[in-house]
C-alpha cells in the first residue's frame, strides 16, 4: 500500500469527509469530554477531526505501524501531544481494560475486520457506563460521495488493505457494509443496546451502555 498517497488524500481532498462525520458524532452522541478510542484509525483522520471540536482525550488504535507513524506525525502537527497517543493492536483483541472509554469511533475499517462480531464485542466491552460507540462507514452526503468516488477513480486510491476497488463494485467497502446483517451479528454476540441503520450518508452502528 502507498501509505503516503493514501495519507495525502485523507489529509487533503478527503479532509471534509472526516470533518462532516466528526460533527455528526459530536451532535448525536453529545460526548465532548472524557476518553475516546479511534479504532482502526489509519492516520487518525476521524479522531483528529473530532479532537478539533471537543475536549476528548484520544487513543488511536491500528494494526499497521506505517499508518500509526502518520497518526503520530499528525498528532504533533495538530498540537495534540497532551491529549492523544497511539496504540498498535488488533481490534479483535484490544489490550485495554473494561469500561475505559466514554466514546469509541471508527470510519471505514469495519469492512476489513475478519470477525466483525468479535470486534464489536471488544468495542462494547471498553465502553464505560453511559458510554457510546459510533462505528461504520460512508462517504458523506450524496454530493460528497460523488466527489470522493471521482477522486478514487482519478487517482486510483487503494483502501486500507492496499487493494484498489471500483466504486460501486462488489468488493467496494460501502457495498460490503450495506450487505451485512449487522442486526443479526450484534444479537448473536449478545450486545443488548444498538442500532445499525443504512442512512443517506453511510451505515453507522451505534452501541450504548
């Protein structure tokens, strides 16, 4: 995977996408202080956008050391050294204690999780009392989605696993998100409080305690 190319697009042309979802998360969850985990964070794009509009303290988790190097650099660039740290780990087995997070967020990582039920159970385990999770994927409003997909076609941008996908094709992460029965997955792993609707701007799984 060309990490630098992916990162350049995420911090440049695609930055409005992360700002859009950060505002959506803030407005809906109303969690603006405490501890937040950005799971499958890549270069930290969603969490960094949320940090700009909240007082949350962040842990940026990803399995890729190359992406975490970018996240570390962006934390410094954005002046967040006192509010953020990175953690290399697998979302299926997160080395953090129960109930340690007030908010867990993730955008675009879930289609690549081998066992989404196990990963979502881990995320639920981390939530503190009254904690919330906002996890899923999408490409913003219909207008933003068109621009995002034009950028993908023009630049041949890969996904987090390094593979290039045709927008709208069967291996497009957005199509994978739409096709999975997350209601059943969440019921099967025993998470009691959730919603997983398909919306105009993506599919977003909400968990809460």
